[in-house]
């Protein structure tokens, strides 16, 4: 490949590689210099005309770009990386042969999108460090000790001591021969640098007393008692047997003699608990596992708001790149002379503008890269010109092509009482939400009518998530105003103030002309009247949008009716217009009443966005999560504020035991744990004490377990674990759905604020998920689970009483 840089107008031949374990993409120059890119930081790959094209004449001449019959576009490859969806870097390559870049683009994204790339075991992350150290060799082909100090910067003296324990040089100007630092020595180095006394205690409590090892029988008992979900059926999910755990001993025990004897040492226990067998996440929930044949209204849909903005709502930069990054478009329009191009911007603000065509092309290129499930585009249309609306419609038709759903499916006509089609029915389709002129029938008319929208409203968009990032979303649009003929230019100051209030500019959408109306089918915006009227009309294909304030008012006053409404048709919630900093509201309260499209500002990585990204990482990152049965079945009324008749209620116990490599500084740390769920779930938030010493390499907490006594609907609940430095500096976090949590001792590998995996920091925890049992039923539960033991105890008590 050639690597070219737009800024310096330079091009250099490079060799592009991925390391054998798939951790890093790197390229080497002829000077032997190397650039390394963590695979988890890669957000997209692009080829052909979607890749970056050299702009300066010098580079264009180097690549014969302006020659007739140039095959340059068959050789391009752009790799997009960054810590979040806004701060992006573009790495541009040109291959020597045609279509090589395309193969690389596909293979790289296959690694990036593998669920294990983001949810690898603890040891895999520790292994990444060793791989990187062995890639960054000096001119003599050795590992500079300086690099090890940089990799573990919190306590240099401890690093020096650990190197000495492995009989390795420890001077900052020294270097280590890679052959002298194999995986076995690296593990010894880690055990000396980061001892695990808390695991030694666990080991001691489960092994043969006075023996420095654990037998196969003891290990099997430990796995069955501590690492296994107590709710599992023993026949369907047989417990581990001693002969089966021998393979685990062979895999993790460092001593060959112990392996022959079927024994596990304390160090072997550490590596076993760091292995993939003890992942805190149920990996089967990461792949597509849910029923995708239910009506669209039965799913939570990953949704974004004002997708074109990269920063604030008032003066932020607009960019079509954000459509690629969120993979779902929410658009605002502004009027232009009929011969000019339609643009996207945020009305009455100083945000920059982007061309409508550019946004549509970005969506078309990215929409189905990670999943074929449907994408919904939400247009808030202020283009009050038949000619420009026709141009917009033509762009949608030509650029999206067969992907655009222009007619309802035969099995799901737009009639009252007919449910919406399912995500599976709409595979590979793009649906458009735009005001629909009710005078335009399914058959397109020949003449343009300036008809008014009888039932003006708004709609949303479903979509699959982009790699690790996430998904698609619509844009703001809310209840229609009583008068809608106003042109934007005729607004007085008072009306402009109103548009900068909670509803934003949604109330100023203009008339939908025939061309745009003809593209709208299952997502028809309509002004919300009442839950009673919606139930009477029984139209699944109309959707209403609500600001967070309006939706909160409805869910507090009419929670049961809101749930029933969302069983039948879709609703979209969006941030109030006064959130000029693009902050977000907590989505949980709206999920609790079944709102499908809870649209967030994807450019802001705050707690609500972190929760949204974490949850939609599951079910194959397809952008759809099936709602709980009570939120789908018409015969099951559900009130999130008084849930007394829930079939499955669980209790959770969480102990924060220790941390590993939490900071690059020697500081005191603490951990917060929070439960997101239904209002009647028991205590929601805990925090550990601050560690007594400034030790961020292996701090230990010896505290009472955090108990969440009653989690009413585990399918709707998630646990958030956050590590902080003293003083409140963020270290890392993890949000995990309760139904995807494994019981037992686990390492929780932390994520950045933008949900990117962090290589170094992790927390070691003990989790227990079990069925909730009220105190009054405790004796009965014990009797049912072990009747012989129960009655034996009863007999003993009776004897004592007689005596």
C-alpha cells in the first residue's frame, strides 16, 4: 500500500498488517518506523468513492487520478478511528492492485464487529499489553525497558521489583530480548507487580486444608457452587464433573507436575478467573438471539436526535459524518430558493449547514454495514417549495434505490387494526418519516398538489448499530401547531423564542407536497390527541413524538394507557429544546412504559448515552431489543409504578473485591454501583469507601456486599459500575443488563466514557443473581429446594424442644 496524508501532501509506501491475535492494525514504513492502531478504536472502513480522495494536485499526479480510465477508486482504503463519534482520524491508503483495499476493509470490520473484540476476557486484555511491547522493538530488535515503565506508570519501584523477580534488566536505558520475555515470564511479572491476595483467600476457603493446591474435585465443587447460576436446571444444564475440569487445570496451571496430578495452584486459580470461561457477560446475549418477527412496535429501537450535529445545539458544527457514525438520520430543513440544493441545519441557531444530498449518500453507504434490519429516517421538513421537496424525494429514490420502502407490504396494509410489519419483514429497507399529505393516495398523482397534512406529526427511525457505536435514530419533530402556513422568514421575535423553547422547531414543519408524501408509509407523523382517541382509531402506522417533558407528564399521569399505546403503535421521545449543550435525559423512565424510540444526542457521551450504548450492544448490535412480554401482550395490563404480578423477580448481590491497574497515577480510589430499573425496585445506589492507601495497581475493598433485594423486571434493569479516583476523576465504567450477568467471581473490564474498551483497568467482583423470595416464604423455599434436609432440621428442633 501507499499511505498518503492530505495535510502534508505526502505519500509513502508501507506494509499493512494485523498482528496474529487480531489486537492491532499496524503499518511499517521503509524507514522501519511503525504506526499502531488498536482494533477497538476503529469505527469504520471505506473504499471506492467513499474513501478519502487526495485533494492536492501533487498527490493526484502521483496516483494518476486525473488520467482517463483511471482505476484509482478500485484501490482506495480509508480507515476511520477515534475515541468517540466526533473526534475522528482518517488513515488513507492506496493499494498497488485493484480491489485489495476492499478485502482489507471487510476483514478489518469483521474483527472489529466480533462481539469478543469488545467483551474479551481479562487475560485477553493483559495479553494485548504483551503483544504491543513485542511490536515496539528498538533498532537492535529488543524491548526497551522504558516502554514497560510507560505501560505500567503508576508505581515505578514496583515495576522494577517485578522485573528483578523475573531476573530481567530494570534500568530505564536497558532492553530485553523478546525471547527472554515469553508469556510464562510475563505472567510471573504480572503476579509480582499485581499480587492477588483476595483470590488467595478465595482459594484457601475452597481447597484441602493445609494443602497448597486444589484438587479436581475441589475445583468442580467451586465451579458448581460459586460460578454457576443457582437457577439453572441440573438436568438441562449438568453441573461440572471432576473429570471435565482437568482440561481447565491443563489450560491455566503453570506447574507441569501439578497438571499431571490434577491439581490447581493459587496462581493457576488467578489465571482461571481471568479466562473466558469466567466472563461476566453471558456471551450468547451479545449475538442476535431475540425473536425478530414481532411487530415493530414491540421493540426498543436505538435512536439518535439532531444526528447532524457534532457538538452543541446552538453553535455546533454540522457534519454528514455523524450520520455514518450513528447510522440513522434525524434531519431539520431550512427553506432555500427553488433552484438551490436543500440543506440540513438547526433552525434559529448558528449551527453550520450540510447538503441534504451529502447526508443521504452517507446514510446509503453506512446503513446496512453491520445489520440488515431496517433503518428509519425522521425528517423535520421546512422546505416550503414543491420543486425542492421533489428534489429531496428524487435523491431518496435514486440514492437509496431498492432499499427505500415506497409502498406498504401486501400482508400489512395501512388499515386500522392491522399490526406493523416486523424487523424481519423489513430486512434491508429504509423507511421515511415525514409529514404525509393525506390527499395523496398510494398511487402517485400526476400533478403536484399543495395539500395540507390533515394529521401532522412526527416519526422515528429504527436501525442496527454501527460496529461498536450504535445505531440509528431519527430527529426532532413534535406536535403540529394549529397554524402551519407560516414561512420561516415571517416569524416575529416572540415566535422565534418559542422555537428555542422545549419543543424546538418541530412546530414549524411546512406542508408536505406529493413527492415527499409518496415516500411515507408505516411511519406517519400525527398530532397526539389522547390515549382514548388513539385506541379508538387503532392505527399502528401513525406515530407521535413527544418532548421529554410532555412524555414525562403523560407517563406519570397515565402509565398504563401509555404502555397500551406503545403495544399498538410507536412513540418517539426527544430532548427538550432548551438542552443547548446537547445533554441527555435518562432514557430508563421512557423504556419503562414501552416507548420505542427514545432519541438521544449521540454526540454527548454522558450517563444516559452510556446506558443506551451498553444496552444496544446486545442482540447482535442490530439496533432492536424485544420488549418484555407484559409490554407486548394485549391481555396483560402493566403499570411500571405498581408491578405486583410479575412472573420473574430476582435479587442481586454485588461485592466489589478489588481493582487492577485502575490509574496511571498512585491514587486512592472508590467504586459506585447503581441499578437502573423500575421505580419499585429496592435500593438503587451504593459506593465503596475510599481505599486507605494510594494504591491504584491492586487496591482491595473489604466491605459488606451491596444487596439489591428486589429487581422487579430484570429484562428492563441494568447495573452500572463506575470506578473513580479520589477527587472525582473518572477512571472507567461498565453498564450490564441484569439478564446478561453471570453469577460468580468475575473481572469486569472497564470502558471509557464513550463505551470503548480500556485495556488496563478492571474490577474483580462477586455477583449473585437468584430468584427473589419474600422473608415470609423463606422456610417454604428451603423446604421445597431440599425437603430431606428441612425435615431433618425440623426433627432435631422437635427433639430439643421435648428435652
